[in-house]
């Protein structure tokens, strides 16, 4: 059960959250202009990074807000969490996540 | 039956309280404070079990949780039988009933022992090489035999009446293990004001000290006072939670530690209302592991006979339980520490001979032993033992530096053999925290290094073995931990001292003359893995330690290799010509020791397995004898049988009532979302397929929601309550999903929109009143609303009151009849339902359930999302393309609908099916084929989604998804069934009042 | 290859079993091969075996980062079944079950395939509809599956609690040809047989890059033990498929999640078949050693740590204790995790890729073990023919672009 | 035709020593920007503050922060018409959402020296006063239900539970309480 630092409420147990998949995949502004491949990439293609990646969480049983997080998928430790619309805090990709 | 091996005095037992117990039916007695193991030993019982594969007679090897042999079943009553418990962990209580396992007919005479004779032909992994001929024999002949021979205890057969509890907890510093290091750590952390949890698997605090003749003496200055004072202070401190009989079994991400607390296992009469065990989930800001070390056995031929035990264990049985395990002992050791056991035995009156495999034994303890008159053989190995159900003698052989025999072997008669290969620091929990362990050549052990979690190790588990040093180590670890939690540390504590070597001996097997690997030299007691098995594995190409473990099953028994892993690793490394760190350890996994399934479930069982959600009208339906079905977490009335009616008969009656008079249906479980804001209509347009701009206030529309893959996700009636306020209904199962999807789009894609969502699913109780007489029933009850068709047409909504209660009145119909859905605040639901039911008596009002609702809506060809759709159905497939707002530039799913596969003529389309024989009702899920004679694999062209007998139409009807269905109107297709294919005709999915005239009554 | 049999055991027993040779060679990587398989699990080793056995390609190498069978092959709950809903899936998984039925004899290695039956429980009206659709669809596709009443289910599995539990069992779909097998033996059996046909099995050899020639075709792999060339590269790396395929610029629609499983302490035989329940998320069978083997769900977030949260195991054991209340007193012996690569429609990808000469077998999610011989056979065919076999033709990467999803999960999940 | 406006029927609540049902109340779910919140709380006579997870209460009324744009406004049941009207006029013309959820959920009070310990049978939060001080409030989970937890005093918590989950939550608390009182 991870401990997740909600940008609004502070550190809370994973049981209050729902994972929202990879972050920063914006829905195409004008879908009609997308090719089938572009639309399929929006729906299905995921980087599935082994290492530090940006992902979405929603504090469903909490403040209800979506937010983003940088997590190292080889240790499950969080580097940062930040609100929707903000850029990921500067993290060198290789920096190993320490607790 | 006197306790033959009980010492006259000493031990932490209560000699004034005798405790009677039975073992395999034999009446025995021990004392309060005994474990089953110590009590058995006290009665001279060494034979306690039979090994897994060769069924060899086995005695106690250890005194703790790492015991591989003494597995017993404890029986309280027929429903409370627990298999595979370690006798060393079972605390004795009056009337305890213990049974040995894995032997038939008895422990002394076990037929399974035949395997021991066959052992040359059934080495490790033999089952991969045989049992393959003839092919069918595996299932009928070989496998049943193997399964019968395998397994240890008997599985419980009756539902477990005991209850289990769970608790979340938080602390600044969690200390695991209450030995010298752990006690010091807990006290230091507590002194800083930190919130501390201290847990230990033993019933008593003290850890390794409990096995000493004079606990505390080894703790340095004023050791004894410090020990008693520290324990008293910890128990009295409100900021410290002390949990004995509690095992830290798992280390999870972000310092979440799982603890298993045994609450009543040690009681003769546990209170049935109290839980048997409690599972704690502790979130600790800092963790100090003080988990001690486990003594390593030695590997030599015949090292598994009852009476061959670990030296530390014998010392514990003597000092802690007042049991002298034997009178004529032989200590076989490669480690100085073991001499303490010899000296304690000597003091208790036993004769002890010491066999030290090392060239010389010059340690201080060795000198004490010699001066005490004990004979000490050095450079000597054990080449065999003798004695079937109890060790009777050992054969030793002096070796020269090159390992060659020097002089003749010598036989020493004995009734007890102590062995010690040194200590293995317990790094299980540290390793679970994904901490890296590093090999210490000096200590011949893996020691904890760095971990990504906030954890420190102290004492023997990081190689600081002496009690005094462990105490200081615990203090410094806890001081740093408390400081990292922001608590001031008042006493000057330095950094933890680096670990110095203590000249430990290398793990592995004792040298044998001529170097050839001996027979029956056991590495893993419980799984009967010998050093020869390890050599066979290496010979067959299993070189990774993980391969060796899986091929030989060493370390895979219920003790999970606590006494075997290091020796196995060393033997394999030597065979492969590699160093031990090069070969490496296998993965440590939770749980540290086995944990009861029931405690993982905790309160989540029976009625509390999942919440039971019921509507405000549930009790009324129950009183009417309704039969309920589960829909998600909800209970929904399915039908209302009267005087023994079948579901079929009840549904026919209910449907008749709706079609002719009026019916009452509880629709409260539907999801409801209030969408409010000036951009509400823009939001709804972007989300649902329909156009909403032109929906007038006071009107409703059937909405369809897709996901961006173009497939139907949910549907429901959407009402415009005001210019900026929509009342959106969803399916029962979709309530939470749809709201989450809406919040996702609003928060992350369209944050500019000024609109907010509020769930009102449980604010409103929803009473559906359907049927030609519905309006007459309502007229007398409502006020402030005109029920006429002109004022309130089909798909209209109006505020008002009913029986003085505020109401939102919908004119909607899921039955095809004149229909209303009366939404009232939930607490009023029951009273209003009863009022409507009473008012409807003269009109033949009849409650109906979900089954009738399904039939009525199917007669109208209305789909049920989740039944007629399955996540791969588009609006056009379901014949709902008309609902799509044509001018809208975009909605969720629109782009996906333009993909080639969405326009393939071969897509499955929703159609009606009428069976050739009208009274045959098709099975839902049945497949549809074009050719009656098709034999599998017959590539079906569709399947039946909904199928019922329609009382209204006097025949069966069905809806189905069929490839190119709409272009097959009138065609005959076939539904293959086990007893022949059924002919069906493709029709329109609307079977009743196609023009919908009854809706506008 | 030394023949395995009861006789060989007895014969070698007389000389202390010292006559056995390694079951596969510790091969040193050669400079070039006809084909390379990346990933030494059951699928990869099997593909190499079929390449050699059925397609005559003997200059083949299997390259494994760690020790063979160390990935999902060594971490699953060993369940085998083919009662999948869609025609394409039924054909794929039943192809595998048919190969399982003779695998011990083909490999001369007892993989202990035990057709003890797999029972899928239905707890709600919706479950009953979904299960019966499976039964009918399977029968139409020639896959055995039968509908059982609660009484018939209890007759087969007497311990099953069907009534007075939160979600009473309303019936079950039972596939008799389904069952379990010994997972390690599958990897070792394929390795031994492939090695005997000349395949080089190269352990402790991690792939660092995929080299492509001037035309963009795959021509070899960079590894921790040097470059190894081959015109055909089949990637079968389960949870690490994204990592490997990205080395050739191929993006996949998969995400890697932790999947946990656990075993109880061993007890005498008491559990005759495999029981699964989607509604309360648990599946269970008893190994031949006597341990209850229980599968949990995936964790909520992607991860390569091969471990999961305590709440996930708790959730699985809640369900097991509900269905089998006598198992509450059993104790968990060991809990572990693997990395399962999940596609949006929960169906695998066994296909060519946009890069000529590069083939991929991935996306098996939680169902890879049951497909081992089938997937191996089809991957080998696809590599050998540079074209998919009819059975795996639908399982392309492009299906996601065109919308031809084979969505096994959707059908079960939606509760009206 | 009878007037049923007094005929309310709440959900079943399992009794247990530390848990007491609270009477029906007015509940209005307000969503909007901070300035809308400030106006609304001002109208209700409550001290506005932006701090997350904090509740303000005075003279029988309360405003619970549930999210950056979401507050649960509580008041006596009888004041429902007055409060609705008061807020409607105060917020007229302002972008906001005000929805009556008075019947959506029920309130339970968990109090006594072991209140926190009891809640921790199913709630994973640290309920030590230092971590969860008086007037802290938040949505969270209790076993398999979502609840709103608000510490109203050193040893007293106010629980908001959706109607159909009340039997379940009260039964879990009743079962867990057995271990504490023994």
C-alpha cells in the first residue's frame, strides 16, 4: 500500500487513490484531423517506462482531484507529485529515487 | 509418566502449575511456560515427526520459529484443527491436544519410510524423468499416488468458527525484535519522545537473552538491572506499544510493515467472541530491525536422527525450560560460541565430548572447557551416526591438513548430539525492503547494506553478535532513527560501530575422508534434500542458485530455508568453483513465517465480505416476499412471487399488470449526477453522442455515452432541470464509473469549462409507476404539477410535491406504457411508495421486479448496457445511430467511430429473433449460425443477448447481435443446442407497439 | 539427449545417479545465427524448439538476461484452459491445450499436465449470462465447456461453499480439459529438447540494443556478452517487451503491472480441480506437493519491481476464505510477484512488426502460462514463414489502429 | 391525502458502545472557486479559510473542506429552506453549483478514549491528534466504504456515510468495538 503525497491533502495511503495511467497524453485538440494511427496512439500506445515515469493519480476517496506524479517503476518510490497543468519538476531521468 | 529429562530447578517455567496435554493420544504433562516442544523433551520424547519425502524419523532440531521437523496439528474441536504448527511455537495450555503428521499408521511405524529404502532411485527431481508412460496413466494412476504421498498435515475440513481482526497503526519508530538490540532501540527512541511500536514473536521480551542461564549478565555493567528496568519502562510508557506473540511478517513499499499478532492461541479456553489473531498494517516513519540471527546446522552423514539438535537450542531448552535434552552429549562445532552450550550442559550434570572440526580450538571458551575437564577433539569430523528413532552414537575421524584420515575412526556413544556451524544474521525483512545484502568474508555471512526504505539494522541481524555490543548498536540505530523523525536525542550516541570479524567458520558440509560426498548428509531437513542432491543438480546443469532451489526444492519447505540456505549455497558454490557472493542468495519473500489466511481476510467475511447496499424501499419488498438479485453491491428485487409462484408465473403476472393496469418498480439504484454550471450544455455536448443544446428546460432525452474507442459505455435518461442544470441518470453498475470519467475530462482536458458535478445517486429514491392507469393513480397524490399530456408530455420532467413531499416528476417509460418516475428525497421513499401503492389498489397496482422490467423493455426493443452490449458494440450496431447529434464537431468516441472496422458490413447488429416453435425460449448467450448442419468449429455469426417468454405476446422473444443482422430481416437462422439446432427468424427488435402510441396516452 | 524413463532412473540409481549429463549446455554466444529468440521463458525456449523441430532452423540462439524460466514462467499459478469467449481466442488457446496434451511425451520430460478441470463460478444473474455465453461460444468453436448447477459444482468440488455467502454461487462453467502443469518443468523440458536439436541457450546475457541494417531490417542484437547477428529476431520478453522493442523503435500498446500469487503450507490432497471467480477476484488449485496455489489480481500501478501491495493479497484471500471457509485456518507460506504485460483488449500480440525480420510475442497479461506451447509454436511459424499462422493472424499490433479488438475483458466486466 | 413530510425513514444502524447516530441535517454540497466559498461562508456566519482538509463550525452550522472547489455545508434539518434561500441570494450570478444532498448521507458520531483506535480497524489514516487535529476533515475509506471523517473534539469524530453504506459501516464498527470494550 503506497504512501502518495496528494498536492492538496498531503501524504495519504494508496487505498484512497485510483491510478490514472501515463500522464501528459493530451486528447488531440481536433480529433477529426487525426489519422487512425494517431488516434490509436492516443488511446493505446504507452511508454511503459522502466525507471522514472510520469503518471496520473486521482485522490478519489479524498479531495477528488486528479494530479500527476513522477515515480521510479523499479523501486515504486515517488520523486514528486504535481498538479494537473503543471510541468513535471526538473528531475534528471537517471536520478535513482531515494526515499 | 514423570518428566524424565526435567532438571530439578531453573528455567522460566512455573513448576507449581503442572499442565496436562496429549501427543498422539499419549497423556503427558509439562509446566506453565513450557512450549509443546520443551514439554515433549522433558518427557523424553525426541521423535516428533516424519520428513516430507523419505519419511525419515525426525526429532526437534531447534527451539524457535526456524524449526523444520516438529510439525504438529493442534486440535481444539472438530472445526478448530490447525495443521503444520511448529511445536517450538505452540505454548502449552491445559488439555492441549497435539498430533504428529505425515505418517501412517503411527510415528514409530510409518509405512512411508519405504521411500528411504528407495532413496537411491528417487533423487531430487526424479518425477521429471518418469511417470510419462502410458500418457493417460499420469491423471489416473501416477498423480493421485504422488498427491497422496505429498502434503504434510491434514487440511481443515469444517468452516473455521474463529474470527480475525485487523488494525492500521502509525508510529515514528517501529522496532522489530525485543532482544538486547531491540530493547535498547525501543527505549532510546521512546526516551526521545518518539511514538514507538516494539514487536517480538515470543510471548516474553528478551529475545536471545531468554536462552541464557543468567539473562542480563552478558549485557555489560548493571546488565540485569538495565534489562528489568528497560522492560518495565517500556511497558509503562503510553507512547510505546509493546506487542508480544507478534511476528513482523512482511515489509512493503514506503515502510508499510505487516504484523501478525496471535491473541488466543496460547489460551486453554479462548473467549469465542474475541478474535484469534489480529493483523496489523503499520506505517512507520523509521524502522529498526533487531531480528537477531539463526544458528546454522552442520552437514555430515546421519545428521538428521532424532536427538541431533542445534547447540543453541539445547542451551535454550536447559536454561529457559529446565530440560536437559540428554545425559551423554557430543558437541560437533566449527564455532566458539557453541562451547557455551557444552559448559551449561556440563554444569547441569551431563557428560559432554567436544568435536571441533577446526585445526585448533584456541578460543577463550575452549580453554574454559578444557579446564572444566571436557575432552576436546580438534581437526576432527563426523563420518556417521547410529540410532533409528534416537541417536545412539557418532563416529568421528581425525583428518590431516589435506583432509586425509589420520588414525582410525572412533565411536562415541551418546543420547544427544549438539551441532553448530556459526550464526546467520536474519536479513529476511531487510531484503524484503529491497535492501542490498553484502557478503562478509570475516563473518562468513551476508550482512545488510543500503536500502531505498528508511530502515536500519541493529545487533546480531547485522553481525553484532555479543549482547553488550548489540545493546549499544540498538541505542545508536534508534537515536539516528528518532533524530530523522525530528525528535531530539538527549544521550550522546555515536555512529553504529563497523562490524569486526569473529573468525566464523565457512558454511557448507564437514570434510569427509577421501572427499567423496557422503550419503544421507542432510542440508534441508523438511524437504529431505541431501548434499548429493545438490551435486546432482549442479551436474545436470542447474547452476543458478534459483535453479538449484527449484530442482532440489531446498529452501522451499515451510521453514523456507532458515537453517539450510547458507549451507546449500556454500556446497553449490564449491561444486561450481565459485565464491559464495558470486552464486548469491535466493529472493526473500513475505511472510517471514507462515501467516493464517483468516487474518488476511480480517472482518471481511459473510455479511461484511462486501457492503450490502439496499434502497429505502428494500424492507417493503422483503416483507412482500420478493426474491432479490445482486447487481454490483446492490440488492435489487428480481420478482415478487405470490403463494408459491415460480419466477416464470410471477413475471407473467407482473407484466400483465403493467400492460393492463399499472405496476410499481423501485429504480433507486440508478446512478444520478447533477451537472451544474453555465457550461453544462457544452460539457454534455462534448461528452454524450446526443445533441443537448436544443433540449428545453422541463424535457428529457435518452443519452448514450461512449468511450473514446467508440463503444457504448453507459446510457440513461438526461433531464434539463434548468438552463444550467442537468439531472443525468446512469446504469446501476455505471454510477461511479461515469462520474469518474466526467471528472477526468473536466479536470484534465477541459478545465476551462465552468461546470461542476455532484453525485445525487443516494439523494433521490426513484419510484417507477408504469401502465395505462398510472396517471389516475398519481392524480390524487400530487400537487403543483399538471399531469396532462399537453403539460407533461412523454419525456418531460416537472418539479412538484407528492403527499407534501418535494418531488422531481419524470414522464419516462422503460416499459412502453404510459410511465412516470417519481423522484423523492431518499428518506421519504418508503412512505411515498406505500402511499402510491395504497392509491393504486383499486387500479390493480402490482409491484414488479428487475426480471419483469427486463421482459417489458425487451418487448420494446430497448437495450440493457452490459447485457445487449459488451464493450465492443457501437451505437449503430445497437440500432441507436439516430441518437447521434449529427452537427456536433466532436464527442467522446466520435473519431473512433470513423475507423474502418466500425463500418465493416460484417459488424454484429442488434435484431429480434422469433423461434419457429413459439413456446421455446432461447438460452441467453446461445450462438447463432447460418447453416443448421454446421459442425464445430462452426464460426457462429452472432449470439443471443436477451431472451424471455412474453406473456403479452403469448410467445418467446429474443434480442441478438448478428453479423449484418439488419440486412437479414425475415431470414431463417439456426441456434445449435446440445439436442439439435433451433430454427429462428430474424425480425425487428421491437415486438410490441412499434409506433409507440401507448406512450402518449 | 539422454532418454528419461523409470528404467533410466533405476539404472543410474545403481551408480549413485552420477551418470546424468547437463540438461542443456551453457552455450557461449556465436557471432551469428539463423534466428535469435530474446527471452528464455517457456514461450521463448518453446519457439526455439519448434523452429528447430518443425522448421529445420538449427542455428538458433535463445538469449536470457537471467536464468531460464526465471520470469513469469517461474511465477504463475500454472492454470491451463481454453474457455475464452471470442472465436480467435478460443482457437489460439485450444491450439495450446492440444499441444499440452502430448507435451511430456514430445519433450520426454514430465511437465505434469493434469487435466483436472477448471471451474469458473457465476455469482450474479449477469455472471450467469456471461458464463453461459462462454459455454455456447466454446461449444460452437469445438472447445469443451459445460454449464453446472451449484449442486453439480459441489459434486466435483465438495469444499465449495455455494450458499449463505455474500454472493451465492448460481452456477459454474466447467472445462474438463483444463487444469494445471508444473511450470519449471516446461522451461527445462523445452530447453533440454531445443539444446538437443542444436539450439544455443545463452543465460546471463542481457540485450542492450537491436541493430538494424541500412534497409532498416533487424540484423542482430547488442548484449552484455557482445554482438550477436541474425536476420530473424523473435522477442518474447513478457513484462520487458516494451523495453526491448523500443530498442528497434517499435512502440507497443502494453503496460507492465505487478501480478501476485501465493501458496499455503502443504496439506494432504483435498482440492480436486481449479476454481476461479471473476466476481470476487480469486483463483485456486492444489499443487502436487500439497500447497494451495492462489492467484491475486494486479496492482493498480505499472511497476517492474516483481512485488505488490499487501492489500492485493488480502483481497484475494478474503475471496478464498469466503468460498472455502475451512481454508481460513490454512497459513500462507510464500507470496511473490511477476510482471505481466497487459494490452488494452487483454489479448496477446503474436506478429510481425514494422521492422523487417523483427517479430514479437507479448501482451499475454495474466494468461501467458496456459498459452506456452501454442504461443511458442505460432511464434516459430511466424518467424520461419515471415508470415503469421492463420491462428495468430488476428493478433497483430495494427488491430488497435483499425479497431479490430479482441476484447475478452470487456464482456465480463460490464455489470448492467 | 396524507402529508408525509414528517414520515422520514433512515437506514438501519447497528448499535455499538462508541457509536451514536446523529439526527437528520441540512446538507448542501457547494462547488465553486475560493471566492464563491468565501461569500457563502460569510453568508452563513462562518470564518472562511483556504486551508485544505479543515472544517469551520459555529452555532450549529459547519462548512467542511472536501476539495479545492468543494465544501459540504451542514446545518440543522429545520433550517433547510432558510439556508438554501440565503445561499441562493448570496451567490446569485456567481459561477457555482449548489446541490441538496441532505438525504444522500447520514451522520454517525464515534466518541470515547478509544475512538481513534476503533476507526483504525478500517481507516488507514493516522488519527493521533498530532496528525489529525480537532477540526481536520477529509474524505477517506473505512473498510470497503467511503466516508467523510471530521474530528469535532479530542475524543470525538463526526462520520458522514452515504445512506446505503450506513448498515455496513455501523456493523464493521460494532464488530471491531467488541475487541476494545473487552
